[in-house]
C-alpha cells in the first residue's frame, strides 16, 4: 500500500491479529539515491517482525542496491508487480512493467545476490487465466519464494474495482509449487475461511479491508472507530508518521460515519488537521457528536450491517458480495444532493471552479481573491525575490543585469568593467 502501511499502522494491525506485514511500496531508484526519503520511509522496530519490504522498479541493479540496504532489517524483499496507479504507468513499474524478461532478471538477481533473505512477488491477474498461470510460473522459475496474487486485473480500480476472481487464484495455486497468498474480497473475518477453501491458497492478504478495519483479523470482535483512532494516535506518538498518512487513515476509519449529513462537518476538521493534537481534538469531537446524536446513530448501519460506530470494510463492488452485505442508509447526503449544492455554490460565486466550490462548501468564508496573496509577482509571474533591487525573481534578475550591465546586491550580480578585470588579474598574480 502506497504510504498507508507505515510502522504505526503495522503495529496496530499486529495488535489485532495480523501475523505478517508489508512496508509501503518504495521506489527503488529514489530509495537508493535519496537518504532523506530512505530514513523517512524505512522505519521498523523489534516488535515489527516478520516484515517484508516492498520495492517497485524496472532495473535489476537498482532494485538489488535498494534491497541490500534493508536486508538486515526485514525477513524478505517483495517486488511489486501489481500497482495499477497512473504514476506506475508513467514510471513503467508495478502492473505496467510488461517486459517479462526484465521482471525475470530482477527476481533472479535478487535471488542470487541476497544472502540473508528470500525474494517474493506480488502481481495482479490477467484477463486470460492461461496467461496468468504462465506469468506465475515464470516468477517461480525466476526465484520468487512466495507469490501474492491479487485477483483483480490492473483495470479493476476506483469505480471499476469489481470483484476479485478467486477462481484464477485457485488456478495459479494448482500450477505452481511455491506458496501462494490470496488477495482481494477480504472484507470481514469470515471471508478468510471462504477464500482459503475456494482458492486452496496458503495464506490471505488484506489491503483496503485492513485500512477500514485494523481488527479485520480478530474473530468476533468489533472495534469502535473512536478507539481505533485513539490507539493509532498513541502509536504515532511513539512511531512518528506523516500527517498526510494520518489524515488518510482517519478518513478511512470514519468512512461510514461521514456518509451522513449530520457528520459532514467532520470532513473539514479532518482535512485541516496539522498536528497529532488536532487528531486528538477531532476524536473528542467525534465522540461528542456520536453521543449527542445517539438515537439517530443507533439506527445507522455500514456496508457490513454493523453500526457505523464500529470499524468495517467498505463494499465498493456490485454482485454477490454486495448482496451478502446490503447497505441500509437513511438521511444520507446523496451524490445528487452534493452535485446540486456544488452547482448552486458555483452560480452564487460567479461560476467558480468545482475545486473552489468544494472548498466553499467546507468553508463559506474562504476568500479566493489574488489580492490577499502576500507576495509580489515578477514579470514571469513567479514571486519576486525579497530585497531585489529590480523587483524580479532570481532568474529574471540575472538576465536583466547581464543585458543592461547593472548590479544587484541581493543576487550578487556585479558590473564587470575593464578595470575590474585588470584588478582581478593583478590580485591573482
């Protein structure tokens, strides 16, 4: 999971039954060259084992260098071949690394050069089951010790997520000799047994289900949203996480609560959180709101027919799984209502953009006037440098000084005359 399985979240998941965790997906090229990125992203702890570090990349040597930097701190290296995001398409990695020869060389290089730990691979299925099995065999032959199979294609994402195909995972299990981990459609604890029986896999993995409910692997246990946030905050104080990751986790934990108009004001609070103290205040505000609206909340159910006060996975697809977990919502702020509200705001504010309308929905007093900006623009529309004699940015100032043979103390530009040049030569000699 990109930026979503940081150390604090992994520790929380282990507390509620997770037996093996993965780091976020790291870019091998950035990991090797950027020390700041490496220190920020690669965090672990003695209790954070067994742990698999996941990399993406398209160069065998680069991925190997990255793997060797962390092999003492983990139990395996995983090559991510399943990321379906557009950034993976631009970078030619994840599910968009289509050169099987390159993939083979990466895994074989890791297998041959890593002395302490094995290499694993995670990938998505193809439309054709035979091609999927052929790909899985290639990975096993290259040296992957474990295969994690996401039962969706790379096109199945966002609104088109759909159901994961467990039958394809079962076909892969039959055609390879290495252990297979099944991924997809794990929404509650009962799904684990159903998936293992259907696919005959050796283990299961959950990504999005875990993000909505860190207690997914705990049988017969319902984790209140406010308790999950409170425990997560405590772990973030011990194992610092970026505020963007914290906000993302809180949004997912509160997903079912935020579907109702009475609690929409919490969205703005979450989006504006800047510190862990703000997260604590949000959690207290949430507790107060749930208590004040107790009679209303008691009748609200989430996607898995649990009260919205409990953590539960989000059902994003149609079909059998959604029939098993029907949604019953009342007083919901519907998508149509939201569109009408945005259109009304745009009309009232001179046909402002949709983005501005969304911000005005959260904060009606927001001022988009450019005059309120604290900087003065250069001729190139970039902010001018402070104390520049010509009121220009650095690039424009240098160009201006050269063309007009003038100086600027701020940008250390001096007028070079013949006498300056003679004095400089004399001083050097």
